[in-house]
């Protein structure tokens, strides 16, 4: 018997239509080749997903009859925004993302087994550029949940962080002003293990405004 691995891809019609699967391609070439573009309208539904299952000792009739539950990874990250009740001098109006990657790689370079579907590093297509600014999304009641989704991103060099890092921009009314002010907020896991500006697929990033000045 030999090892058999199944890859599962969902909600990626564009990516599959644009990829030509030919004999002789390596596993890595296939994984890197299945990608799709990101538009300014962003990705809000039908998230591209992937997963895999490996039969270490090949297939047999008994295995073929056994149902298998495979967990899939979303190829995008979710961004949620809220404001603490004690902040009374600001009202959130909009949320959007800047310097988002222009392409998504549907499957990560190191796709984990379905039993532990977690990634630890972003997989960004070599042809992707951080050129997408998503459309403004209207925020009500000072809370944005499951509105904004972004592609994975690699943290830029420290000297280029201000000008190149993927970030979100929050618009709102400060001190009852009639005009909107905009505030940049950067991705920072706070764990010390991830670089500033890094965005990982299938992660939820929660931003809470505790004060505005």
C-alpha cells in the first residue's frame, strides 16, 4: 500500500477555472497555482476553503466505507471592531482595510491535517501585491462583526512598516463633529510570536477601541 492524500477545495470556482492542472506538476506547484484575485468590494461570503485527509496506509474497502469528517480552513481572516462603553467622545461610522493583497492562495503552503487545521505562517502568491483598498463598510451601534474579511499578509520589513503594512482604517465622528475623522489601526497579535502587520487565514482579529483622541 502507499500513502494517499485527498485535497478538498470549496468556494473557489474562479481559482480552479484559471488553473490548468497538467501531468508532472509537483504538489507545491499545484498548491501555489490555485489562487484568485481580490476586489475592492472584498470577500464577504462564499469564502474560499481548503482541507486535506491522508490515508497513511493507502485505501482499502473498509476505509472506503467509513464516513470521514474533514474540517476546512477559510483562506481569509475575519476582522471585528467594537468600542468600550466608557468611550463617549466618538461614534464609529465606517471600517475598511488598506494594503490588502491582490490575490489569495486558496490552499496554504503547509496545509495541516484535518485533525488540527491551524496555520502558523501566511501563504501569499508571488504575483500578489498589497494594492487593494477595500470599500468602506457602514458600522452601526459602534460594532462591526462578520463584515470585513481580508487576505493573508506578510509583515513588511521594520523600516517599511508604516508605508507597506496591511492595516484597517476606522472612520468616525469625534466629539460630535459633523465631519468624519479617520484612524489607522495595525494588526498586532500581542503574542510576541507574530510580526506586526501579519495576517493569517482562518483567524479572527478583534479590535476594541478603549479611547479616542
